[in-house]
């Protein structure tokens, strides 16, 4: 399979993929009530009369949720609509108390935008965003509490969601994974959604169709509520393969909503796909049109942080990093801030190697969050300072770092405690070289007769004689001079 086609029994096919991402707004209260929106609370402990759809209760819009949506729209280069409308989307779920969801349809708060993804080989691709609209979440049906009964938890009912709908611009599961990763990074930089898919605060509906390259769009199927990037990739691969097998057998694709079963690794039919008219959208009579003034949009835009693409470009220009290294470091805002704390005033490339290499290897192995790491940016910067001034070789620095991780000491404290300071005294190194050459006189003769590959042997012997503390550059220079006779 290439980035754009998948090989069937009768020739190549092209996937056409669009994603609908439901991102829970980071806010202390719900979209139309003052009830808390915290994750993990006791069932039905965060439900106001509005959330429970009690008679006579009227929604009151949460202005902070509006600001978060506008900020997100700006972050994905979206058009901020100065006038938007909340509609009632009518359908029945047991955990939807009102029998309708307050959402947006014809006039969303954010129009067309774009998200740029970085493909392998240094190539970028722009994925179009059709719209971002605000809506309230439904409750949650619990099927595992009783063998014959379903329980309903309304804690999530009324929580603010941003539905971010992409254009069908993706052509491979890898592109969908990169788009989701980049979108989640933007949301986290902005602080508008925490992106925790395992907690359900970011969920994804995947629209997949297949066609012969160059032909019109095929019939799409929607795979609902996929809750991890890995599952999104797997669902796309399976669903595309399923559709291709049907078409190659002479069948047709039914437009339907399907569910992803991660245990069986397959999609299964849930219901026929609804169209907009099935939901009988109409403007919510309890909510006036939402009108944004220019000054408010300008204020929100002025509060925006530096986003991943801009930060990546700055890292490349200011720190002379490769686009790849910069991309790794800016993927997460906390990581980018940590790196800048390490790199400031130091060898930026060396800092990047340490942050992306040893530091994150230890962090991942420990299972700790970045904020919990026993080596902070200041301590790691101090270690790099000792490498830069010749106190430590690269090999010794790794030993010191491991001791720092265990003890939480500074690099200098570890060096002094363990006596690991690099030997840069020319006389001491020359003495070690002389001793090695006297002991290995036969190999010295072989080297001088033309066996230059023995040079590495002599370097190793000198480093062993100095317990690895000799300055490697000095060892090389002095050995070349002495072995040259």
C-alpha cells in the first residue's frame, strides 16, 4: 500500500477519509448550565435541573465556552462567524433527557479552516476543516452494572463539545493519525481541550469510502466514537478493506453508521446513516442568535499562545535544528517549554539530543509525567554545561545523568561525589599513553608498519587505563602524535 492507494484483487483503490472530532471544552461549567463538568465524579452528582430537562428550565449560555470555541477556531485558521445560531437536533436516546440536543447546523460559530500535517520525507499536506460548531453532550448509558437493566448517568449531559469536521482530504490511515495528533496538539497548546481520548474528552467519528483512483466519490460509511488514534488507523484499514471486498464481488455499499470492535478488530453495522433532515433541525426558541463583536474576537486573538507550526519554524531558525527535531520537540507544549529551558544560552543541538534522547528514554521507562521528572530543565542544562566546558565526556555524561535521575542531585554534585571529572591534563594523559605503548610494544610496531586499524585498540586501552575519564579529543591527538614515532 502506498500513501494514496490500496491494492485489491482487481487493481488499485483509493481511500477517501474525513474525520468528525468531538472535543470536550475545558471549562468549569457546562454549556448551558452552571453544573460542574469534572471527569470521574460519582454518577448523577453533577446534574442541574437544566441538564435533566425538567419542565420550565431554560438554557443560559456559558460565555467562557464561546471564548474557547473562538480560540480553537483561530488556532485552526478558521473563519470566525460573527453571527451563529443554536439549533435543536431531534433524536431519541435513553440518556438524552430532553429528546433533542442543542447544537449548531446551518450557522456554526466557525467556518472553513485548515490543519497542516507533516508527512514522511519532509512533505507537508493541508487538511481542510469544513466547520467547528458547539453542541451539548448527551449522558451515558451504563450496561455493565446489572445483568438485565441499563443505568443512566447524566453527569456528561450538557457538557460543552466542539465538533470539528474535516474535509474528506485524507487518503491513508497514516494521514488520519497525523491529522488527529496535530489537532490534539493544537487544542492542548490552546488549553481548549485536554485531548484525553481514554477519558472520552476527545472522540472521533471516521467517515470512510473507497473509489478507483480518479473516479467520483464512493458511498461512505461512518464509524462512530473511536477513542484512540491507534483504533482510528485500524478502523480505517478494516473498513476500507471491507468495502473493497464487497465492491470487487459485485456488491454495493450501504450508507450506514458502524461501530468499531477493538477486540475482534472489525466494524459492525449499527444503523442506517441519518441525513440532516432526519434530525428535524430548527433554531432553538430559547436561545437568541449568538453575535460576536469585533473587539471581543480581537481580544481573544491577542491572548493566543505561540502554536506548534510557528514554534517549529522559530526553533528551526533560532536554534538551527532540523525540521524533524523541531517537530518532535514542539508536538507537546510542555516538552517545547522544557526544551527551551534547557537550550537557553547553550548548544541548542546538544540540548535537543539530550531532551529527545536520554531524558525521554528515562522518562518513558519511569512512567512519570514531565513535571514529575527528578531531573528538571535547570539540572539537565547544568549537565550540558559540564559537557561544553570539557569537565565531562559524552560517555561520562550518561553515567552522571543516570546518577542524577536516581539522586535528584545536580550534575556538579554527582561529579564531585563520584569523582567523575574528565581528565584534560595533557601530562596525565601522556603518561597513560606511554604506559600503554610500553605494554603493547608489539602492537605499536604493527601499527607503524601499516596496520592503522589498531588505532581504535590504543584509544580503548588509554580510556580503560584512565577509567574512561580522559578527554577523548586529547587522547586522539596525543596518540596520533606518539604512535607516529
